[in-house]
């Protein structure tokens, strides 16, 4: 399986992340990918290539152009306004406020385009985010050209980013762009399966009113974990999209038995629908020792999960999402890929 | 003019405030009140008394009981969850998410009940907020009993707090509680005039659908300053409240000429309506040297503003709100009171 990876992810490394009322060393840090690369090498995934330059057209077509301009220019505006630190949102459109009026002031714009203040924008964030989605695009092209599967080793991750909001360490939704590019290259039915510990709220939001992209997400129950206000089982899509969104929220302490039953259900939905291609939002923070999550998956469970996904026999792009138990992120990620390849 | 003041405001003193992507020493700090107390003494406002115990009944009747319980218990829940710092919101219900589902998790609850992450909750915040509103209640009783005016030297301030959201350094809306208590004690028409630099979004929100409490606010235009997403001139009330909400947003650089014209217009609206009593949200951050504001009022302008307000000859409770140019907060605040008394 070919792996697409850009060194430019290193351009995004915030000094701090807001957690528990303090600034902590970011959980979402560059070393995560080093552990994955080391493990890939060790397990003979040697076909690791840098992506070509990003193709902006499918991104601007899918996402909000004002949002993309904001991401590109926010750092310069923030610094021009004399702000001392990295970009962290403080003021947001809340209940009872206007949800559709964009301030001129950069501090206000940050709040408008952000949904979670743990996520900082730095000088290199935009370039890193483009390099991340470039890997997803390259993986999509590789599979669209006939490969069975590809792994986009994306960083920053993407599944929490909506068409016009960043947060949850995500800026551009790599999986959503990948899914849309499959549609554009001829697939009628594209499925996105999100096995990251956290709900893929961004991906859900982008495709919520569409019947051509099915979304299924296994994740921590929103009443107990981020993103808290979305990811309930009763979110089933809207309008034409009704019936094409499947959420599997699970409570703290959930182990592989319950998790894999949800996975099987999601796989059955995808297969019954007749998906032609699959995009997997591959987070491994369902791991038992993940520092910000509460599922109980063992490393071997990730191999088994990969195998179940592989049995669908669909052309598949894996997009890297979360996973913060850094030493084990490599093992667990590659286990999914190996299970998939062995199916 | 009697001044009501509780020492318990000192119980709320966050270590840090999120500003420009950094934690800074809070602008909203205890010393603000020391400057005001010193100036009051110097200008012979010697009738400074501590309020009686807070009366919870009017507070729970006006605000959301779940919100009040949250404020009371948040610190213990936060610490029980192992959080290292003070309470700072990181995750909020944003566009596209549920606005009406309250998480179980304390980190999620904080996001649900907060609209701005610069505002920290500390161990002593709840007790301080109660002492602040107790001063407002005592001032209301004093005026309802026949006094011409009273000054509630409230801290923390209140006008940004809605019935179920804190933010902007505010937790319990002192001015709104005061206005409601005037209604409860027999006044048919109560006006709230907010001259703080920032929009009194909380007060507006609490009375937005009511015709018995008129709200008028002079403030920095929302596209340029906090709270960014509310405070536009086209917000005029809803339902029965339509026509009883007046916003005067003004752009960066506004001086007293424009500001006082807006004040006169608000005063004319209040007088024409036939308000029986007046609550003034008294912030002095419209001052030219305020560190987080952009109006250009001189100290003498505050005297003149107080005089204009005093000419309404209404029974009046002043509730202290913002003002962060600490050395001048005392002068400017007392100038308003002196102008009022001289009218
Ligand atoms: Zn995750
Ligand atoms: Zn203010």
C-alpha cells in the first residue's frame, strides 16, 4: 500500500494547547507522525512518497471560500493587530447571538470560524494544512487510477473541520475532500467511515444534506466527550441526506466487543447501500491508553478492525486523523493497514 | 448617595485571562474597586455600606436554575475531574451543533454555559458573584424605599451574563436582577440604560421579549469589538418586546460629541416611554485610555453624561460594570455620580 506523506506538517506545531484551563504541550504534535513512519518502515511499508502540489479547485468548490481566505490570512492579520500569542479563539457566536454576521476584527473573525479553543493557528498552519490535504488528494488519485488502497498520512487531521469552522486540531477536512474527489472522478456512491475516537462532526456536517456520500462514525458519546454538542445517534441526515448519516456514540469504558459490533453495523450499512469506494478517517485514539479518550481497544483490536474493513473489498483511501498515545500510535495505525491488507 | 459594596468580590481573582492567544493578568481585577473606593472617599461619598445577604428568590425566578446550579458546583466538578487550571471554556456549541443539549461532562458543561473564553471561573467566583448581586439588591431596596439614587459597586460585573451564559467577566446579571426587582416591587415601566463601552448583551437577551423593561445600550460596534455577534442597531426586541430594545453601536474612534448624541437619544426614548425607575449599567471603559476599548471620552465627559442622566429625575440604581484603565476608573466612575447628583 502506497503511503503519501509531506514533511510540511512540521510547519504546524503550536506552542500550547488549551486543556483543563491551562496551556499544555499539544497532544496533536509532529512526533505522532514520526512514530507512524518508523512503524511503517519496520513493517515493510516502504512505498512512502511525497504528494504533488495541492489542487485548490476541489477544496474551494467543497468548502467555504471565505473560510479558506481566513485560514490563509489569519496569522498576518492577528500579528498586524498586535496580538502577542498564537491564534486562540476567545469569543464565539453563542446561543442568542447572530450566527451569520462575520466581524471585521480579527479576534472576532477567529471566533466566527472556530468551534473549539484548544486549537491554535500558527504562522505555518495554513501551509501545513495544505500539505496534509495534498497527501489525501494524491492518495485519492492513486486509488482512482486503479490501486486497491492508499494511506494518506495526513497531519494536521481533518475530520472536525466543517466547511467553515476549524477546531479539534483540524483545519481542512481531508476525508471530505477525498470523498468529493471520488465523486468528481466518477464514483456514484462514496462512503466515509470514521473510526477515530471522536465524532467526525466536520465530515457529517459537510455531507449532511447529501445522498451521494454516506457517513458513518464510531465515537465517544457527545454527552461525555468532545465535540460534546454533536454526534448523537438521532442525527440521520437532512433533506436528501436523510438516512445517509449513521452515528454510533458509545459510553466511557467501551471495549472492542461493543465497538466491533458497531463497526460491523456500519460496514453492513455501507455494503448494503452499494458504496463503490471507501474513505476511512483513521484515528487510533480508541486505544485504551490514549490520554484524551475513554475506549478500551487493544492494539490487536486495530488489526481485527482493519481486517473487517478490508473484507468490504472496496477501493479505499485511509486518511490519518487522531491518536495521541504517541509511542503506540504507530503500532495501532499500521495494525489497521496490515489487517486491511490481510483481509 | 449611598454606596453598597461587599469585600467578597476579592474571592474572584483569576490568575489569568485569555487575551491575544496568551494568558495575561486579568483586566478585570480587584484593584479596580480600590480605585473607585478611594475616589468615593476623596469626593465625600462616605455612606458606603455592606449589603445584607443575597436574596436568591428573585435571582432563581429570573435566570435559568440549571445555570445557577452550574455556577455553584462547577469548581468542585472541575477539580474532581482532575483539571489542573482554573475553569476556561474550550469547547462550545457552534454553528451546526445542538444548542439545547447539555453534556454530562464538566468540560462540556462549561462550554454550554459560557459564551467567551477570556472569563475564568475560580474557587471563589460563585461567592463573589453572589456578593456582587447582593449589593445590587440592597441598592434596589434602598431606592424602592424612597431614596433618590444608590450606587451598587458590583464586582464581578453583570451585563454580559444572560439567563444561562457567563462571559465578558460577568456571571450574574446584576442590572437585570435589579430591574426585575423594581418590577416586583411595583414599578410598571423599568428602563435599563447601559453606558459601558461593551454591548450589554446579557441584559438585552433577558428582556428581549418583554415590553415592561426597556433596554438601551451605547457601545462599540459589534463588527469591531466584543461581544462581536450581538449589539447591532437592528436588534429591536421580539414579540411583545419589539420596540423596547435600543442599540447604539458606534465605531472605533467615537468621541463624546457622537456618544452624547446617542445618550440623548436613549434618554429621550426612556423619558417618552414614561419609565418610572432607571437602572444604569455603569461602565467607564468608554474612556479614551481604556486598554481594551476604542472610544475617546475624556474624564469630564463622564461628569456631563451623569448630569444628562440625572436630568431625567428618575429614581436610579447604578450598577458597576466595566472600566479597565485602573488609575482612572475611580475618577471616571465618581464623575458620573457627581454629575448625576448635580443635575
Ligand atoms: Zn480523535
Ligand atoms: Zn465593558
